[in-house]
C-alpha cells in the first residue's frame, strides 16, 4: 500500500488541556474528542501515518490525551510550530504573540513528510466521504504536468453552518472542469428563516448565498514537493511584513490561491455530501454530542473507536 500521511494542525490548542478548551471537548459517547473521529476515518480510508503539529509546551498533555492512544494503531510523528522558527535572515518581532498561521504550521512538518499528505484542522469533523476521496486522489497515478497537482474537499455550504451564530468559510469559485479558480474568505455566514445562507453586512443588510455553494474547510491534499513551495513563499511573505503587522498571518489558502493565479497549480475540488460538525460556539456542543451518538447507533462508528488501542 502506498504511504500517505494525515497532517493535523493542532498547535492552536490551548495549554490547559481538558479544562474548557473547546477543541478538546468530549463529544463522543465514550468521551471521544473530534480529532479521534478524523484519525479513525483517515486510517479507514487508507492513510497510514499521522503527523501532529503541536506546540512544544503542550506536548506532554497532548500525548496523554490523544497521542499515546494513536501511537498504538498508527505510525505517529510530532512536529512543533514555533513563533520564532523562521527562515535564515528573519527574526520574530518582539511584540508579536500571534502564531504565523496555517502556512507556517504545515511547513513545520517538512522534515516529517516524504509522502502524499492530507492537511486538516484538529477541531473539525469532516465525515468519512472526504477522507476516502482525497486518499484515492493522492495515490492515483497521474501524468506529471507543468502545474502542481493539488486537491481539496469541497463541502456544501448548508452542511457547514452552525445553529448558534455566524461562521467563516472559504467560498469557492470553480471553472466548468470543477477546478478551483479562487477562494473568497467570507465572514459571519448564518442560517436564515428564508432557507438560504446569508452574510450580515455592517450596514444591517443581508447578502444571500446559494446554500449549495461549495466551501473550503481547510482540508487539502498535497504531494510532498508542495513543501518546497511553502518554504519559498514563506520567505516572500516575511519580506513583506511591515513593523506594525504584528497580526498578519501566512495562510495555506492564500498560498494555494497565489499558485493558481500564477498558473503554477491546478486544484481539483472533490465534492463531499457529509455534514460538518464543530464546536464553534459553546451551544454547539450538545448538538455535536447528539450527532455522534446517532452515528454510533447507526453503526457508522464502533465503541470503542480503536478497539486495539
């Protein structure tokens, strides 16, 4: 079986593990956290390596809560996102405390990745379909072209909304061949009584969106050579950071968007019909718990998730 890796961005998790951190809320019938379901689905789809991107200060607690369990069922690597881990010639501003973003997070895994890989957020439930589609896409033999081959899961907008408030989603623009043309980061998308999703503008007016629009949930499939591009673009990004830009972030979708516009990448959007779960708001937790309970009752998941762990 071809080697493929699941890369999980978990460096943003708080240091007080298990004490009110929403990403680590116990939402499964036996106290599982969302990340466990993603790992389960990825291994089931054929991924055979898990790379955790964390911060060094949370390593001990992270391993106790999730890492040690996963090491019993899969090959595991840990890499560390550090604010001061910058390319030669650059230094971190003294007044900067905000992480550099998802682009730097994934770049931290460069030495741990020699195979095709899937990147996901630690705190999103994606469903089984997307893991299977991306794995199959990554291992499929393709002719090498001039453009880098990338894929992403495209979620139906109405399947990614919260009942308890607005969410931010990357709204995708596609060409007739279902290739990504661009992503527009769209804020405060909410459910409406009329049915379609809408964005509440500052003026008080609503801008309605097609509920069937495909959006990005930061679920990307890359070949290992993408890391070279990510490293080069990070240096270019840092060169453009001004002294007052203490919150500016190097984001994964921005790198991909730039590659598309420069004709350096072609991104296949793999549509998934699964419903996203996430604890965006504290009120979401009860809904998520109910959803996982129903999935277990339907036989979608076993209890325990990892019997051999």
